[in-house]
C-alpha cells in the first residue's frame, strides 16, 4: 500500500496519490500533478509545496486500522500460547564471576627483571598434518607435529633487554593483576630459551624491545607452561 | 577400507593404493644394413603396486602389533588386495613393508608406512 500512509495519519500531512500505481507520493514538486479519476481533490494555495488530499484517504485509513486491529489480535493469541512455555522452561542463569587481567605487574627472565612490560603473548602451537585415503573426499586423520610453546614479551626497558644473550635459558615469570583488585595470576614458563630480540625505535614514542622465547621441556613430558591464581 | 586376504590390517589410518603399469617384455633384434627391427614378444610381466598411509594406535605396543600383522604377509605367496574403491587386485605378492617415519606421538601413536606389492599377470 502506501509507505507514507501511516506517517500521513499520524502527522496529518497530505500527499498526492498516483492513481495508476496506487502509491502515495510525497507532494514535493508535484504541483499540477495528475489526480485520480473520480477522486475529489482539495488543494491549498499559499503553501510552497502543492498538497492534495483525496477523499478516498479516509476509507483507506479505516481499512488499515481494521487490518492493524486484526494483526494485534493474532499477535496476542500467539503470545498467550508461547509465554507460559517460556516461563516454565526458563531457568535462572548461574552467576559467573570472571576476572579481567588488565595489568602486567612484573616480568622476569631468570634473575633479569624485564622492566616496563607492555604486553605478553603466550602461544601453544602444533602443526597439523591431515590425511585421507582413497575414496575419501575429506581428511579422515589429523595428527599433530610436536607442539611448541612460545612467548613474546614487549617491554619498554630496552637496556635490560639488550643485556640478554640469545640462547640464554631461564624461567620466565610474569605476574598479572586483575582489574577487580583480586589476587592476580602468575604465569611461569620453565626452560624458556631466548630466540629473538628486537629493539624498535619510533619517532616521538618510547623504544620497545620485543623478546621471543621458546620453551624447552627437560624431560619431554612435563608441560613447561604453568599458570596459577595467586592466593 | 582396503583388505588383504579379507584381513582388516590398514583400517587404523588413511592410505592410498597406486597401481603401476603393466609391462610387456620384448626382445628387440636389429641387423646391419636392414631397415626395421625384429621384435620378439616374451609376454606380460608383473607390475608394482604401492600402498602408502598411516598406521595409528592408542599405544606404542598396539602399533607394533599392527605392524607385525602386516609383516606376516611377507611370505612370498600371492594374496588378494581389495582397495577402498572395491577394486580387486589378485595375485599380489608383498615384497616390502617399510615404516617411512619414526613412531610419532601426538594424538595417540602413529607412523607412516609404504607397502610394495608385485602383482602377477
């Protein structure tokens, strides 16, 4: 029907109706436009925009109102059917407390303190090997290569970073505080080997040292990564 | 899954079977001053069929058992191999069974292998 009709009713503005398409067109720049055959048209002079009002409007509005009432009735019926079911199946969601760790308190590589830590990224990765046999479209077996645990630490204290030697092995300890002022968390990477050291100087911003570590497990079975909540 | 003499030896892991080309043995003779060749047809010869894939098991011992079960067929006798498509390879002699990787451990134990068969015509 008319996409402006509801607006017309609410705001009381008048639009022209194109009789062929039976669609309401905004009256802007429609002065002298075609009027519907047999329709009674009132015009208001003095307005910048030409305005037309058609007697059929009232009938159309009444029809629309009736349709809306019917729809509302139908909707009400649907609601009455669904709501009790929802009420019976709904269960109270358990309250969850989730800590947000937002502050790196300290980072240390062995006895070397890594000052002004900016970010720490710990990755546990294994290359996937997928294979499938004859007459199989998709892989039917996925195996993993030996996993590696790596850490990337970004710090502002470049002097401390430059004092480290590649290949050095020590325990990497990172203390992280929670946003709520809780106990925080301590992350430990045993047998961390320093494999990469980048120092990045930027224009008008403090220099950053990027340290990359790969963890080495002494016995090949113990996970070098541990993280625990502080108590 | 493919089967060797109706035995389910390879279902633990994916595998592929690649048949080689049949070969015809020919004896070629040529004579000086004469155009052309004399070709003696000696008949159809065996072809090589290669199977490669993974054997997987929950433990190293179980994996070793699966490998031993395949090695039993290194007996010089002819066997029947049915591949995953249902194609039947008859008169197959298992020439070699070779684990092509060390036993690896990730999601259980597994290793890669290659079986080389000789199929008689």
